[in-house]
């Protein structure tokens, strides 16, 4: 994996974390609507987006009659009583003296469908983003102190106040809903850029592979033409290669026989025609001295030369099945750094004599 790919993945992960962190900081306002009768023929309706849903509250609608706790307006006691007669009612409690979870759970145990917490005295209509992790399954919001005191006063005076709570708008780090849109768009842009980058890398690799295969096919075609230019002989009974067992084909390790067709390479080494041609198509060098046949015949082989420079030096061992190595051919002399003065040594005397005649 390249450095650019790693940087793209790191940027993508950082952006994903930033989106998740921003989402965690988003809070929702609550629309609070109240209505009550001030006379048999006159109803007061008020609504405002002035509440804030608790961090652990479901964003759901709730409705019911507002009920205050008996005694302590903060509803902190374990035995807090709510004189509720309606089937659906909303508890209105004041902030302070205990945790938000204790207030909410106390009202929930008494059957409240939602809990409204109003802020402390002197805070005006400001609200905070309250957390109540131990009471997550009931609609819970906070409203300002002025509005909470007004509603509590009406209820204390015997007025039946009905309240409807509904979800308002999301607000992010800068109190702007466009922040979420911006982060979402940025996330998709980075994702699309990463996918496009990976597609580009894949396409580039496929193109390079295709060009490499095309070059290999062209080089093999040139090799076939070059092989066709090599000298071909048919061995006779009185030839030195057929009269002595010391001469054998280095590819198949078989002695030469009269009537066999052999190919003479540019380095004067001979091999069975059927053995050396497949070898040259793949290796394009003499199995004994590693002479580059294509280069000797004037055929350009840049791809092969670049691959040869990158590959490590080798030592070829030719073995007989079930036996040990008969001879070894070192490609270069490790004790001599001058490539012009490097010499090849053979453990098999027949090949040493053949190499001497070739020189």
C-alpha cells in the first residue's frame, strides 16, 4: 500500500470520527405548546421552540395535563407523589437538589408520560443540555425558569394546563444545521475521491500488466525469428559429438546420436534442436555460458535487460534424477569484479573442452 493510499485512508478515518463527534454534540430543541381556559368561553394557546430535549431522551411527541409534585417542587424524594387523575399527564419539576435521572425516574414510576424540568431561579429563560443516562426511555426536556414558573403558578391556582411536546430543530457545534450538511457533503467527497483514487491505481496496474504482456509477446515473437536464424545441423556418425560420450546436451543430459538434429548457438555451443528451442523462447540465453542470443543476433530486448539487472546472481545446478549434482555453472566469478575478465569454470571436463573450442 502506497503512502498516498495510507494518507487517504487516514484522512477518511479522521473525517468519519469528526462526523461522529459532531453528531454526538448535536442537540434538538423542543416545541412546547400549552393551552388552558381562563373562562368558559376563552382559551389561551401558547407555543414556542423554547425547550431542549435531554441527551438521553427519545425524540418523540408527548401530550398530557401538567402535574406538579406534592410538597417539594423539585421532585427529588423517593416517595414523591403526583396527584394525577388524567390518563396522560406530564410532570413539571424544578431543577436542583438531585440528578436529572432521579427526577425523571420518580415521575416515571408514578405514570408520567413525559417530564419537563425548568431551570433554577435567576437563570431567565436559558436552558442546558441535560444528561440522564439512567432514565433513557421517557420524553424529557428542559425549559427556562420564567416559562416554568409561569406554568407552575397556573397549575397551583387550579388551572388545568395541557401541554404538547414535539421535536424542533437540530443544532450543532456552531448552532447551525448547515454544519451537518457540510460535514455530510465533505464525507461523501472524500469517500468518492478515495474510491476514484483506488480505481485509478487499479486501472494503472492493469494497464502496466497489459503492456508488460504485450512486450513479452513481442519479445517472444522476436525470439522465434532469432531462433530461425540459428545454424541447424544433422549429426553424422563420424562427428566428434557422436563418437564420444563426453558430449551431451546440457538441457536433457543425453548423449548425442547420429541423425539427431542440433542447433548451434552464437556462442558455438550445441544442443538438441527440440530441447533448446523451448528453452530459448523462455530464457533467451545459452544454458551453458548465459550468452544473450537475442543481443548477439542484434535483436533489442530492453525489457529483458532491465529484469536481468534487477535479478540476483544465480548458480545453476544440473542434477540427474535420484542422484547428486553433476556440475555447476556459476554465472559470475564473485572474486572478480571485472565482468570482462570473468571466466566460467566447469566441473565436467567435456563442457570445459567445449567452452575452450567455443572461445
